[in-house]
C-alpha cells in the first residue's frame, strides 16, 4: 500500500511525540491531547475553526462510546464494594482468602494467575472486575502495594495471556486471517516466541517487584501498619446479615460465571453479566441491612458514590483516548473526510516500505510497527496490518509467515492491550486506585525486556 504523508500525518506525529514527552516528564497530557485533537480537526477540514471545535466534541463522544461500558462497570462494582464494607460483608469474604494470601510475593502470584485464567476464558474486562474488586483489597491488606497488584493483573492478563488468546482465539484469528494462514499454524509455530516473551516479561516484573519491596521496605511496612491501625480504629459491629451476604455474594458470582460459560459469552457480554450480579448483590445487601423502605434511597447513595468514582477515574482518559482514536479505529467518526485507516496505521505502512529487507531488521520493524499501532490503546486494531505485513514480507523474502505474524501480534497486544499505554491501563488503575502513568512505568521495562527476547527467538526461528 502506497502512503502519501500529508500535513495531518506530520501534525499528528508531533502531537504523539509531545504527549509521550510530557508523560516522560510526569506531566498531565489532557491539555496537549485536547489541543492536538482540535488542530487535527482544523487541518482535516481545510482550515475550519468551527470544525476544529466540533472535532473535540466528536472525539469525546467516540471515546465515551468505547469506554462507557468500563466506566459503568467499574462504578457499579465500586458501588457493591462500598455496600459490602458498610455492612461488614467484606470481612467474612477476606478471612478465608487471607489465610492463603499471606504475603506480597504470594499475592503477586495469585493475582496474576487468577487474572490470567479469567482472561483466557472470558477476556480481561471481567477479570478486572473480579480480581480488582475482590482479591486486590485482600492482597493490599497482606502488605502488597496496590500499584504492584495492578501490575500483576496487567502483565499476566493484558500482556501474557491476551497476546496469544489461545482459548477465545480472537487475536490469533484476526492476525492469521490477514496473514493467509490458519489459526492452528500461527499458534503451533508462534507459541515459543509468545512463551519466551511472556516468561521474560513476567520474571522481570516479579524481580522488579521484589527489588522495589526491599528498597522501600520501611515505607511499605509503615503503610501496612497505618492501614491496620485505621482498620482497628474504624472497627465496628458488623450487621447480623453480613455472614449470609458473604455466602450470597460468592454464590451470585459463581452462578454468573457458570451462565457466562454455558451461554458462551465473552468480552463485554461477560462483563455485563458480572455487573448485573454486582447490582443484585448490592440490592439484596441494602434491603437486608437497611430494610425495604430505606434501601430504596441507600441503594441510590451507593450507586452515586460508585459512579462518581468511575467518572473521576475516566475523565482524563476520554480526552486522551479521543486524540489517539484518530490514529486508529475512530478516525472516520472524528475527522471530516474519508479514511481507510487511522493516521498511526498510515505511518506504520510508510515505515514498512522503507526498511532494509533481511531477517533482523524485518523482525525489529514488525515489533516496532506493532507497538505503534497499539498506541491508540487497542491491542487489536493493528492486527490486520500485522498479518498483512507478515504475508507480504514472508512471501517476498521466503520467511516463515507465522513467525513474522506472531512478532507483530506480540508488539501490538503487549503495547496496546495494554501494559505501557496509560489510556489502556485505566480500568486496572481505577479498580486498584493507583495512577495509570505510574503503573505504566512499573510495566515498561519488563514489557520491553519480554519483547526484546521475543525478537531474538523469532530471528533464531527464521
């Protein structure tokens, strides 16, 4: 595909670099994203100021259409957790699990393993709701910093498992389809690359976690002690119905998971079922705690608190996501004109046509382009491009297409799926109540180590 770069492409590239530089300097990026979104609209419309202003509104509305379900989901799960804490239900749920989650190291392994398992079967969004809402508070009480709880969920779910997607096969299905190979061929050929990448990234993350725990041992110990003292000061009589509600909560989510599996629901649909279960738990708990009449208003109070938290967490990402959607799937919904693909996709094609043709540069190029396509926060939007490039280069240079396709897929999903792009880790950051940019910093070095190892293995297989 021949790409002609325009003023829009160069302006957008400057915007992306400006935003990345601001992130590195630990500055908020909402204003730069808003400004470059309007500038992009101004250029795309041929110099219309009204269209520039309208572009910002269209970008926000498109971002809401993409993130709305997560905002509601996080808000309602927070609503449930507030009702459980108010009633004392959480203490009955925490006690048995706390016997297993005894220290931060075990917490990291358990959180990552459960998140990975749920991601494989249901995709990450339901895992965020379950692990973030139920297990993370227990791990934090066991001494694990919330930022590392979020990192464990990210690295295992959005990175390791999602980059292969072996059960649902959404990722490999898209990549294999455009690469002209079967899903079985892509998995059977590419799994050593995926495994090497994942193992290297997870080990690096765990080691970084251990180093951070030792380096800040006293600070974390004081934090745990403070939490224990605050909990003791706030110790209050739990409601007589709290024990029943603990059992009911577990039963409600077990039934929800069974229904998801039986009806073969995945992704957003699976998340919606869990959200529904959370609403039922909150309603029943409110009625038992406050009585039928008072529960009518108390439920609204819990819901309002939960949704306020969800909106507070996602407000910045609506502006950030609106800008980066121009680079990917949202461009036709945001900018004036007709577009076959996003601006970042155009840059990826342009770069691919100018890279020297041999195994090492091709592998590195595919990994970099995969990462570029993931900057819009969607690990899947760049997969058709990665499959197409793998087919083109593999056929032209007589290289294994499946190996090249897996490299591109790993770059797109690990970066955009995501572990190092703040606007893609917002759901996990919100559930763990940590800063998204700081979470990406924790994930960045382990992720790049994993992707580097993947490139080495891929070159050895070609």
